[in-house]
C-alpha cells in the first residue's frame, strides 16, 4: 500500500499568542505537484517546516510517508528534499566542493549528471558560496535539495531570486522530474502564472487554514465569479469566499442562481486575491 507522501491533520502553531497555523489540514497525493499560495507572512514557511519535522507544532499531527515527521527515521528523511527560502550555509566552501560533500551522503542516489550540467549552465563551479549573489545562492540551495532525486520535494519560494532564464530552466526540470520519477512536489510561490504552468493542484493558506485545495483542472472547469444584488447575496453558497456582492462559487449547470446573477470565468490570480482579502 502506497503511503501518503505528506499530510497535516489539524496542525496548530502560535508565535507570541498569534495563531500562524490554526487547525491546518493538507494532504498531498502521490505524484502531484501542488502550488502553495498565500500572502506574505501567512505561514507558508512555517507550514513547510512543521511538515518536515523542523518545527514542533502546538497541536495536530504532521506525517511523511505515513510516519510522524518529527520522529521519521533516516530512511524516510533520505526520500525528502527541501529548498528553503533563504540559503546562507557553507559560505566558506566552493560550490563544487559543497555539492561533492552533500553528494557523499547519498552515493548511488545522487544524480551527478544532472547536477554537473546545472553547475556548468549556471556558472557556479569555482566560486565560493559566500561570495555569490542571492540569486546564485538560491541556485546552490536548489542543487543540494534536488540532487538525490527525492520522492517528496518541498520548495519554499525557489524562483523568487532567479533570473528569467534560470527560472524557466528550473521549472522545466521540475516537470521532467515529476514525470520521470513520479515525484511529489509542494511549491510555495507568489507567481501564479508559474503555478498554473506546472502544478496539478493548488492549496491556498489564509488566516492559518487551507481555505481552498483543488486540482487546477477542477478550478478551471467549475470556479466562477458570481455577481448579484445585495438582496440576493444570502442565496449564494460562497464556498471559496468573496466580498461585497461578489462570490467565488463552485459552479455547476444546475446551480440555483437568481435571474440577475452575472457569472464570469476567473483567473487563478483573481481567485487567490479574492479569497485572501
């Protein structure tokens, strides 16, 4: 039986009495590429760190491949890759030496051909990590996170500091790894066009909860922006949120709408802004 790659069940965590995660639920399907969307400071990084067992939650449970994240054995952790939002480690080492050092822990699991190609294309080999630009340091973090071809890959804003060419190459590579290795990926990003391009699913984190989780195809097929008069607003089931006289709804042909309702298709960016406002 295939174990769920990652699952959060009613996870809560507070900083200084502020609820960052508030009964958060998230489940990733095997082989899915899920875009994690949320406004700045909403807790996306915290969610990932709890999911990996790097932070202790106040309540609930996080599991990876069916075992608690905090107590996962080494054979489980070897199946996980993580690219943090900021990378400032190994500043005294040259990139090539750092990569060889990390690769030594994985041996046959390490994709030396892929990493060598990226080091060459990104012109990183003979440079010290501490002397690199933030964008190039992010590239090193990516190399270290993907080199062992993990079954579960968590990426926290991995392309935010990359130039357009490197960003395009990295996203293409993610798609290839997902297809070739049935890799499960959780990608945090503010660039909704990237999420639409490569993700099979999305999850929107707002006020400590996942307020929307769905496949991209289902969203495109069913989610609509419905505008009605104030007097009719209570008759609209606002399953995805909205404000004023507008509601994002899960639309079907038999949905009972008032005659004056205006139904419009919407973009992922508009939906994200709408449900987090």
